[in-house]
C-alpha cells in the first residue's frame, strides 16, 4: 500500500469518526434523588445499547432543590435541561402556559391508553399529554392487624372517618408507647396540607368556590380541622405538629402507630422485615370517607417532561419513551424483582399475575383509581388537583395555611383562630394575584 493511499484511507477514517461524533446527541436530564431514579441511572446500559447515538447527562438533586432549579430554568427559558422530572402539581400549570412540549407523538408501542386514567388525567391539559409518569401514588390506611384484632375490631376495606376515630381510641395505649393514629402535622403545602386538603375533600370542603373565594370560613373546613385536631390530641403521638412523612414512617416501623394514613409508596417500607419491626402485622385499606362520594386520598406522580425550549426534542422523547415504557418495567423486574418496579402508572402492571402477588398492589391501584384530579371535591371547583390547587400561587398560600393548622394541632392557636387566619391570608393573596375582583 502506497503512502498516498494510506493517507487517503486515514483521512477517510478520521472523517468517518467526525461524522459519528457529530451524530451523537447529548441530552441533560434533571431528576430527583430517590431510589427509583437512582436505579434507572444504573440501568442505562440498556438504553445505550438501543440508542448508541444519544448520551445522557444526569443532574440529580434533592426534591426541594430540583423543584426550585427546574422552575427557575423553565420560567426564564434558561435551556439547561432537555428532560425534567416534575410532579402532578407543575404539569397542568406549565402545560397551560405553553412551557412544555406535547408528548402526543410518542411511538405507538408506548401505548398511552395503558396509562392509569387517574394518573393520565393529572398530566393532560386540553386533551394533550404533557408528561409521562415514571411512578404514581395515592394515599391509604396502613394499620397494625394485631392491634386491630386485640381491640376487637375488623378494618373494613372501605373505612369511614368515624370508624378510624373509633379504632384509634381502641388501639391507643399511651402507657405502652402505642398511639392509635399517626398523621402528618409538619407545616408545608406538601406535608400537612397534602394530607389535610385530601381529607377535607371527603368532608365536603374545598379551597375555593367557583368564583375563587376561599372557603375556610365554611362548616366543612371547621368539621375537618376539628375532627383532625381532636383525634390527634386524643390518640396521636406527642409532638405530632413536627411530624411529616419520614417521622411517621419511623414511628410506624418502630411499632408506635396503630394506624397511619399516608402515601401508598410507604407500603413496601412498612412491610419490609429488614426495616420494620411490625412487617408481619401490616394491613391496608382505602383512605376514609364520609359517605359524600369522595375519599380522603391524594394523587401524585413523578413524571418526565420536555421543556419547550429544548434543542433536542427528538432525543428527549426517545429517552422518555424508554424510561416510562412497559419494557422498562420488565427490565427492573428482571434485575431487582417485581416489588421494586416503579408503581402506579400502567394498567398492564396490575394485570400482571406476578405483580398481583405483592400484598399492597391491589390496594395501591384501588386508591389511585378512586382519586380524580379533574373533579377533586364534592361541589364544583375551578381548579385541578386533589391534594393541591394547580395554580402558581398555591405553594406560598399552602405553606402559610399549613403553618396555621400546625399551630392548631400544637395548641398555640384554636381551630377557629387558625381557620380565620387561613381565610384572611388566602383572601389577601388571591386578591393580590387577581383571582378575586
């Protein structure tokens, strides 16, 4: 081979490499640092084998930091991210504002009709899907079967709030350090107000009427907060106004709670013998109701969405299709077992006989299906969202109202004082924002 020919071939090889390099697309994915998302990053060899022309750059953040950064980026059109992990709260707001790309054109085998209707509904705006759910959850009753039996009671599959109060009284044994009920009391729109908003729905309450007038001065909210505070004072653990999800999880796992009403995702934690002292004595039931047609359970999904300003929409959609597909669930099951598959998104998962064997699978599905984000309350309301109101102002208002109800639980305010302050500050904020004329 002549030196000239070798030079030509070398030049061709370099040109070929340059072509390959230029064909590779790098996308940046912002996500939350929870176990399911970390697991996904460990399974990326499957994605790269199928899509060698796409490279993924991960930005993994704690939930509050993630929310702050992606909100700032999308509002300022910063363009830092091609895929964002966002919640059911953000999707309706951002979709309506045109900040997200529609996912209506995902491949046919994505099978959008396989998504659970309640989860899909919370991610849809004007008939268009704006985010693909990675995992979904509702809330339900987790309870000690041994303590329920000792109390001479049997938990109904569909309990009422009156039964929950009766059971809490019967199971409480403060001398033994056992409290009949553990509920969120820590202030925050995503802490106590997630629980109390969902609970209030079952009491016939709502944040606003159809004219955006706050409703904390009505009988339904008064009944909700009085019931909650009275029950927690009688049968809840000390310091309950400081307890959120993590604190109550620890109490339940230590055998301190007769019942706990919280996220369905906690079911695997409380029934894990490696983490829970009471794993063999845990039962599940739907969140309570009051016979008004709404249960006190919420609806949430961590989902993947594409900001409208991305320059790599096709690659971003390819990644979302892979990460939220039926095949991804099978991939996780093959590596980690069915109990660790991201729950709460697809009908086909709950039709799978292997997954159906998991003790909490059916109750999780029933809880998700009983929540309707487009009709969250007994009476008509102008907003979407079960445990939140999908308007930009809600985070601030929800935090402020949460402070009032946490104070009522702590005893530093009366229920009437807390409700009056909630009405006043919400009215002021909604007037300033232009909702109230």
